[in-house]
């Protein structure tokens, strides 16, 4: 069975960074093939993986509203285009959602996309969705269940409170979420007691578990600035070891 992992959390907390590190983890642990979905309209997961994007699902949904090539149904067209949009890499493929729907009705296009995603999903062991703050993409992609929702927070009181709100607000999505894991990113090391108290309070008063606490890392900042793929980071790098340790507890 394909397992779905989705990222959530407010802007700039580290969702894309953790997505890239998680892809690396799944590859190293041979939990492949992985489908990585960049559901951020300002797509940038590809940059952390040094991959170029030619075609997005947003573009395909637009094309689907136009004329079809002769002898092709809309489902066949969608299937063909989605395969064109898949960026194939070693151990994983990347699919980029692109811009949200413009004016007009995309219901039919989204229905075709949902069917294609159902087919596609069965090819993968893990699907990892890097979201922007909202999570409506999950329903558009027809993912009815999420095995693990990572709620990423910055190390502030308000950040932790926002993470709690995000975790509480998932029910209206109509998606079954089996496990919610709070990850506090860019935390001071050692973790101040007051922050620890906030984290414990959030975990006790929500249905989130504490996935882990990740420190701030100059290596990640340098890697991002260099434009080199996060997949090239050494396994002995401190932040990689710490992230892998967290993932080993939450990915069963
Ligand atoms: N543990 C860390 N240590 C140092 N820098 C980090 C860490 N995690 C993330 N960053 C940096 O913080 C910035 C924001 O991270 P990232 O893009 O992953 O956040 P995001 O949640 O995906 O943002 P958005 O909501 O805009 O998609 C990036 O420049 C990234 O390199
Ligand atoms: Mg991001």
C-alpha cells in the first residue's frame, strides 16, 4: 500500500527543507519509489533537488479545457500529460502542481486529475506532498487519507500555537489523517525550558505527537545558497543525522 506523508505549517517554517531531507531519507532507506509532489504555487522543492521543471499540473488542467488531439479522450490526454510532467530522478519522481486554478470552472479538469492521480499513486511506495500553508491540494489530488501529517513550526510561542491551530483545522478537509507529528524547526540548542513547556502543552492539548525538534543549521543555509542538491549532503552531517533520527521514529 502506498503511504502518504504531507507537510503543513505556516510560511517559512521549513516544510520544503524537511521535504528534501525526507526524500533523501526514503532513498537512503530504500523505501522507494517515492513520488514527491510540490503543491506550493511558488514551486521551489525542485531547486533544493537541482531539478528543472517544464510542465506543471496547473498547465495541464488549463490545456484540458481546450481542444483535444484527435482520437484521444480527456482521460487519455490527462494521463499522457501527467506522465510528461513527471520529472524522473533516481529513486523518486517529482510532480509540480503549479499555479492555482484561474477564473472559470476547473471541476471537470480536477476530476480527470483525481482519476489520474489514483492510477499513478499505486506505482509508488511513498507519496510526499510539500504544501503551502493551506491543504486543499490534498483533496484536489484525490488523496483521501494521509498517513502522516508533519506540522512544522518555528521555535516561538506563537509558532507553536499556529501549529496547534493547523492540526485542529484538518477535519473540514474530509481527509482521514492517521498521525499528526509536530516538528519544531530551527530551535536553539539546547532547547530553552520555556520552549519545551510550550511544546509539551501543545502536544497534550491536541492530537499531535511530538515528532522531534531540529536545531538551526548553518550547513542547510550554505547548501541552499550554493544551489547544490540536498541529496548530496553527506550522511555524517549533523543536521542530516538529526533529521534522519526524527524520520526513523515517525516513518514506520
Ligand atoms: N533547520 C534549519 N536551519 C537553518 N535554516 C533553515 C532550517 N530549516 C529551514 N531553513 C531555511 O529557512 C528558510 C525557509 O525554509 P523553507 O523554504 O524550507 O520553508 P517553507 O516552510 O517551505 O516556506 P514556504 O512556506 O515559503 O514554502 C530557507 O531559507 C531554509 O534554508
Ligand atoms: Mg516551501
